[in-house]
């Protein structure tokens, strides 16, 4: 996705089984290579992971309240 991936949009490289089609390949974006998933990020299951991602997207959306984002 040359112009980036908007929040909430499925990555074009995401396979049906949720694996990355370009994992380990040189064309994989730096943001993906540098991502270090953790239990806090992923939760105990897919539902917890998605809830965390939704919360992060809301907190970091343009126009969100200052100081409401991570960090």
C-alpha cells in the first residue's frame, strides 16, 4: 500500500488465515518489520487484540484529545 494503510482498512498483504504474505521479504515495510507484538498488544485471543487495536486507533485518530494517545 504505497500511500500507507488507513486505520480500520485490511492490509492488502494479509492472507485469509491472518498471516502476512510478504513476511521476511525485503519489500515488507519498515513499520511492519519494526513491530514487536506483545501480550499487552495482542491479548489472549483475536477478540482482545482487535479491541485493543480499535482503542488505539480511536486514541491516535486525527483530532483526538491531546494526551489521550499512547505514550
